[in-house]
């Protein structure tokens, strides 16, 4: 009888560990998401301004995406982001800079997160007319205490395939400098032993031998779910194009990704005008199981 009582009490005194938490992680460049009026001198000439119905359509897609964390790019303030992501459901964190195209995150309010200082060094031309964008840096904490460090980025354009080491190409030289900044951020996370992910618009098609990717990896592979695949976003009769937005996992986070969970939310609207009304980028997502 005593042995039976002890057997019954053990599970009560020492409960089994809580189940792993599954989260959906996404990245979405919502091109020129701004509330500034037409004619604003900081906006490109000819930029099509979104109407209320466009914001409603974007919010519909955000609800369909139903991600727990979305790395955002090209966001001109929290108010603009709140037009797409319901403030009752998501908290918004953006870089603290004046750039119209700011990176950031929309984080489901049921998740705890800590905002870190911006990765300022990523803006290698800070204060100049050619100022680039900082990185938005947060840590998300799972229900069981597991932590995931996240960096939302939007890198320099103009060097999608050429070697970043190529001389005489200012765009590639700039991207190489940004790669060094990211490599230092990655190395810091590895020293801390923190699982991490870098998400966003890299403006870069990455093959296996890409020298940009090699700078980031520093001899230790990162998991890139988009590797070897083409994006179906705005695909035409010729098919999809290589991804330029990516999700890179490292520091142990690569083992958290659920197999075959990469997904692209393709817009149902096919008319050319919707590239401006929605975005020329589609949301890309994966699922992770945080221990």
C-alpha cells in the first residue's frame, strides 16, 4: 500500500516538463508603409499612396498570416504598422531612427519580449544623404523560459548576385561592410550561447558558395530555409524568382525549426496595381518548437 501511494505521489510532486511551445516566425517587407500625405518631400515621386481599402486588405493578410512574430521592413512608424496589425493582438517595436523605411517587429501580445538597442552599426552611412537602415533587435521568451534573439534587417540594394568582394562596385562594397557588422552580431550571440535568427530583406540572392553568406557564417553553417528555392510571390509564366528575403537560424535555433514548415503567403490579387496596393514582397514564414 505504501509503495502504491508513493508511486501516485511522485508525478504530483515532480510534474513532467511543460510541452514545447510552437511559434510561427515570419518576415514581411510591406513596401513604403506610410501615412504621409502625397507630395511629402521625403517620399519618392510617383509613389502610390494606399487608400483605406488597401490597409483593410493588408490587415486581412496579416490575420491570415497569423504569425506570432513578424519581422517588418519599410515601416514609417507605429501608427502605420497598427493599420495592418491589430494593436489588441500585436505589440509593435521599430528602430528608433528617422528613416521612413524602418525595420521592426510585430509581436503577439501573449509572448514576452525584450527590446535591445538598435544595431546602429548596420547603418554604415549614418547622418549622410545615403543613410541606410539600422537593425531592430529583440529577445522573445517562450512559455517554458526558452529565449530566442531576433534581428530584423533591410540591407543595401544593388548587389543581388555579384561577389561582395568585387572592387569598383560601391553597392557590393557597402553590402560587404554590412555583412561584417552582422558577422560580429552573430559571433556575440554564439559567445553568449543564445539561439538566434536574422530575418528580413537581405536584397541578396544567396547560393551555397555566396561570399556574403560566408562572411556571416564565419565557418559555421547557418540554417537558411529558402536555400535552393524560388519565391512564388508575383510569379509569372516564367515561374518564381530566387528569394531576396530570408530567415537565417543559428546558435541552436536551427534545431527548433519544424521540418517543411517554410511557407509563402501569396496574394490572391494578380493585377499589376496590387503590387503597389499590397507590396512587391509576400510574407515568408516558418514554424519553430521552442523547448
